[in-house]
């Protein structure tokens, strides 16, 4: 299987450019995250309880693992496994609750960044290589306006899905049903930690892992000709549900398994469990994908690369 999604969703005809552009403040992004942060600090302190912290941990785990990693990233964006439409919608809805955006917005944000990083040059907003302080401000409070952006086409099966269209239109408001449930069960403290605190940490953590995953860490793979390389961030496999193995992901974008030999990938564990009970199928792994001529593998014990052979075993890390 080849990673064809970006090629069919992004159209560079007409002289589109991913280098020239300006970064400007985005009221929606900035006020959304800042409001959640303030709400968490104020209400989460006044109505603090350990049960609220437990709610924060449990709801974060469900939305980040099942929603963001499996639903939004591995399924909706990369189509790395198959499942029934109802299950896909449930997973994507949980991903919307993370607070990063709706299904269409997440696809556009992800695809534009991934496609840009595969080119020979791209704007520093898309590469995460402008310094940690500036990148924090840019990613959580600003938006990139390209001079000549490419045309983006959401696939028809998603764009015409009434449920996805509704969730995209109302993605911020989708926190309200969960907030009402948490308030009924545990009061203001549960809302402060289960909504405000969770969204604050999830959005910040998504940015922070993304920043380091494009700047520093371990690499087994090199994508020749790409402006940006991905890095594996050791020690964060459990906390990120496998999303920290970004060098692996740059090498095999359509793989449902992000962690290779010895690398913890809870998202993959969940997928295998769902496969055993018949809810998911056709889980792509690196060895199932077509050879990429531009992909090279670092020789063990050296900084030299060699062409990737899909029949060779995965590296131990």
C-alpha cells in the first residue's frame, strides 16, 4: 500500500508555494487555549479534588488514545486500518473532544504540515524550526497565511458525511455535553479538570511533542530530499500512546503501528485488541507498504545511511 492520501488531497497546480507567507495572530486559537488555561487555573484551584484529577487522567487517556491517535491520526488521516463507519465516527468524535479542531480542520492542518515537510523547503511555521518560544506562540496563538497556498480537497466520503460536517461546524461546542455530564457527576471541579485542564494540557502537549519530534531525538530513518526529518522521542511512548515515534512515522506514514521493536505503542496495542474481537481489520505495518525510493536506513553503529529494503527486519531501538 502506498501513502496516497496527501497526493489526492493537496493540489499544487497553479504555482502554490509553501515557503512564502506571514504568521498572524488567530483570535480563535489564542482565546480558545488561553480561556481553557485560565478556567483550569482559577476553577481547578478553587474546586480542587483528587477525584477531579482522576477524571482528568481518565478522560485524557480515552480522548488522546482512542480519539486523537487512533481516530483522527491513524484512521481518518492515514487510513492505516479498516473498521465499520460507526466505529470510525465514534473514534473521530473522541478525537474532536481533544480540543485541537474538527475532522476537516485536523486533516487540513496535518496534511499541509506533512506535505510541506516532504518538500525541499517550507515555511518555519510548518517545520517547527524557529525556536521553541516563537514556535509556542505561533502554534498555539497564530495562523500561517501563505502567499500562494495549495488547494485542499477533503475526500468526498468525509466531506459529504452529515455527522462529520456537523462536528466540524460545532467542534468547540462539543465540549458542552461532556461538561454537563461531568458537572452532574462531580460539580465544577470535575468540569475544570475534565474539560479546561484536559484541553489545556492536550493542546500544549500536542505542540510540545510535535516541536521536539521535528528538532531533536533518535533516528533510524532518513527521508532523502525532505526539508524536515522526524525524530523518535525516547521515554514518552506510554504518555503519548505511541505518537512520539515520529521518525518511524515519517518513514512509514500509512502504518498503523508507530512503535517498532522494543518501542511502547499503546495505540497499537489497542488496535490489536480491537482486531481480536473483530472491530478493526487490515492493520497496515511497515512491511506491508510499498518501497519508498527516497527512504534510507541508518546503518547500525554509524551515521551512514543505506537504501531501505522492505524485506529486512525492523531496527532494534
